[in-house]
């Protein structure tokens, strides 16, 4: 009798290499010298292999490329990527051994070695130490535990299992000998193999040991369908005299009932040859009682049938991979039950993208409601240098930083205080006095796990205004309530007339019906190159139309919002003059799938906690905290707000500072509100102006005009909320790699 756990090599190599890459993505490496800095490390695609080890075990081996930069390289690449960040200067060779712990397939202690002839030994030693510390938590990871599975099957696991490698798989072998041969079937990336003896044991183990007659069982699969045939004999007596021997035949089939039940279903019959007719019913009744005594623990589903269920254990995740029970297959050698292994999220490999917001003139932020508490709501027009609201801001936004490893302001501005250093960016928030003392460009070396960059923020521009104060860029959000018609009459005490009570035209109830987005929507951001300078590109789809102008280099960034439908709705990108697109169209996409209507809300927030959506909303002054349960009797369950901390925001989000700053930088002075394309931050802002237009704004300035409803999404992890009409709606969020946009001619 023998049992094997079998896992395809590709599952283990992919899972381990992706796990290592995820650790490298957030790893800061000290070098012990300012002359050399590690820019980043990446697992080399295709480098992972699985091989026998020198001590008779199995190793997973992979290579990571080391990218380093020297001080001169960094200082000569202001606001750009150093040369050293593009070409590897060495390699780290990582070995992850597989191990056995009882009935478990586990991971042993990993090791690594550095090969980088061009780097000093001090640096290579520190790299090796840091990589070792970073990947050491993988030691002891349980990949599969066979004990709960064997227990569920009521099977015996022989002691002292061994590891096998061959035929494209790794096997944890209990009682098997010879070469490793794959027993995995179609759709199986892992499985538990029971040899023929263990397979028939599923039936035989249901027969009590004290049963007086011997049951013979044989493994008789029908191709890939498992089956057992069994028989026994019984001496039939009448008045204590043997009349005949009765043969009982049993045929049992085995199936996997999802999610994780192994069901053995059997039928039995008797051979009544030689019995006189009047004894047949008596004989079958005796045999029926015999079978019920022979198999006391099964479910007798009929006069001549029974079934027995083995409840299989849930298979835990390992290293973000999730094995699943899915099917069962068989061969003359035995049967295998298992399924696919769902991989975890793809490990990130992007390098640092540093987006500089240089110092400019001072700025001040105001909103109408706050100003109206002590005045008429308008923004001030005169500013003194001592005004605490006047600040000089600059910094760098970091995308795909992995981890922040440090930031250093270079001389002669080394004493300049940094307000914030996070993986999202490095920022300065200075007073007029601090900014006025700066006489040379502010340069900062930013070190992250995914790159080292020299950021040149320039110097602040402090000028006198015509009124003798400081020239300040004013950011003003006009969020006051403006009354008109009957509401204004009521507010100032005028008499109402019958005309005031005539019905007004009905408004479109939100953007969901306007876009036809009852199923959800997708945000697309297309980047198109090789256009004519200042060429106009038109984008149209169901419920919207956008016109965007290419920049002087013939490059355009085109936003689109498309409603989801049973069939794909086209977004048509058109170029005037009946000309085809000659360049590359790259598309970033975020998809929002409608889940539920939550209810009314003036303010709201959403949080993704371990794959569940928690919402806070304020309606009629009451704060509600709810958890989304798609399988419950009600979609939203009231929960205590102590479960998750949430800060509700106004709906729709109209005061997005980064989007408003982009609008101001583009010269938009009458912005009523600004927000980024849903789910796609910081690239393109949709800016609503006082005259009701919606402008498309990017770092290139005002590039076009948006025709259609705007959608304000609050996004966290895999969930988002948005208001349409008077109701708050919940969406799931996915970020697919590729979305097809059709390029056409007019």
C-alpha cells in the first residue's frame, strides 16, 4: 500500500520565485559606503529551476539581478534614471530547499551567494546578508500537509516518507519505491495518489474485522473513472441445513463532489443460481441484512445500494498560492484526487517612477463655506509674508517605490526640513521665510527599494504683488450653497406665488442611467504616440464624448469611461483625416463591477479588510457602519464601528487637492471641483469649471474637453463606493492587464 503527494514542478518554481520577487520589491540594502548604492534587485525571468541537491534532497534555485549606481552616476542624472539602474552589475544566486516534516512537505532554510566582480567585498557581503535576512521567513513554510487528508480517507501513512523528483513533478512518497512517475490527470496541478491497494481500502475499511466471511476487493477502473469490484460468499441455511452458497457482488464508483466530498456509491447483487423459486426472496432478505451488518457505517440509500462520504479537509494557502479540490482520475495503478493551484497576485517588477512637483510661487487654499463663517465666502486678495496660510510646497511623488530607504537634501540646503518621507513621496511645506532664504536649487537624493534618484526641485519664486503683498497662487473651492427661485424667496422672506409651485423638469437620476452602467463601468487611460503635434483626437462611447489634443511631441493621453454590458461596448478612438494610427496605444484599465445599492449618504468611506467591504456613511446626521455580505439574507449587516476605522468623505468627492493643484498648474483659475479618472490617480484630472464645462487636464496642461457625466469614486483595495442620484453604490474593483480599444478612421 502506498500514497503519494504529487505537485507539478512549475507550481513550486513559480510560487517560490514570485514570493522571492515580492520580498525583493520592498528590500532596502545598505552598502556601507556612500560611493555605491543598490538601486534595486529583480528575479531574472526564466532563471528558476528545480534540481536534486548534493545531500539527496531537492532544491529550487533562482537568480536575482543586482542593479547598483555610484554617486557620480546619480548626481549626473537630475530628474532622470541613472545608467546603473538599467544594466545589472552582479547576481544573487538563491537556493530554497524542500524538506520533510512528518507528513508535511515544507521549505527548508534558504541560502544565497553573490557574484559581482565589479563590486567591493564589503558591498557584496552586505547584499548577501540583507538578502538572506529578507528571504529567511520562508523557512518552515508548510506547502502541503498529508496527515489531514489521510485521516479523512481513513488511510494509513507509512513512516519515513521520501522526496521524489521526476516526470515534471515533486512527490512526497509514503511507501513507494522506484522512479517518480506522474499520476496527475487533466486539470490537476497537485494531487494525492492512492495506489490500487489503498484505493480498494476505501471500501474494505468499512467492513468490520469481526465479519465472519472474507470480502475480496479488486481495483477495476473504467478508464479515468475509479471503480471497485468486491465479492463475498455466504452459506444459506434452512432449518440449520446448508442449502446453497450465495455469492454477493458489489460494484462501487468513486466521485468527487465539490467543494470537498469524496463519495463512494455502490450497488450489490446476489447470484441465486441453484435456489428454488420460493427461497429467492428469503435469500435476498438475508443478504440485505448481511450487507447492512457488513457495512454498518455507510448510508444505505436503497434495497441494493449504499454510499459513503469522506469529508476532505480544506487545503491551506501557501506563499499566496491556493490549491483546490477539483476532480478525480484513475489508472490501473490507482487513483488521484486533486486539482489546480491558483497562483497569488503577480509579483511587482516595476522600477521607481519619480514625478517631480518643483517649487513655484507660494500658494494658499480656501473654501467658500469656511470663509463664509466670518465673511462673504470669497477668497482673500492680499497676503502678507507672515500669513500662516501661505505656504511654499514642492516635492516628488513616488510610484512603485516598494519601500522608502531614505532621503537626503544636498548642500547648501541640507538643513531644509522635509515634511514627509513615505513610499508615496517626499514633500516640503515651507513658510515664506524659509523659502525666501533659499538661493540655489533644492536637490534631494531619494533612496527607495526600487530605485535611487536625484530630484531637482528648483527654487521657490517669491515676488511682490502689485498691492505690496506676496504674489500667491490661490486655490479656491466654491462649495457654498447658492439659493435661487423659490428657495431664495423663502430665505429672504418674499411672498410665494402659484408659479413657484409648478413642477420642474425631472433631472437624469445620476451617472449610472446616463452611462447605462447598471452592471458597472471601466476606466481606460490610453497613451497614444506618433501623432501630429496638436492633433485633435476624438473618443466616443455610450454616454460620453471626449476631445483631446496631442502635445507638441505628438503624444496624447486619452481618458474614457465605458459602461459594462453583456457584450463589450466599444470605445472608438478616432483620428481626423481618415488616417490610420501609426504609433503604439497603451491602455491602463480599472474595472468597477456593481455589487449593491447601499442607500442614501451625504458622506461615505469604504475599506477593504481581508477581502470584505466595510462601509461608513452618514445620512441625516446618523453614522452607520456596515459590512457587505453577498450571501446573507440582507446585503449589508450593521456592525460596530470599532471593527474598522473609517473617516467618511463628502460625496461626490469634489475637493481632491492633487487634482486641483494639477488644474492650477494648467492655468485653470475657475475650477469648481477636480477629480482623477476613477481608479486611475495622478495622470489625468477632470476639472469642472464655473461655467459648467469639464476640462481634461494633465501635466501637459489643458488637453481637451469631457462631454458626459463625471464619476467620483472612493477606492480602497478591491472595493469602491460612488454616488449616483440620491443613493450610494458599492462596486468591486479589478485591474486587468489588457483592454482592447478599436482605433479607426473618420
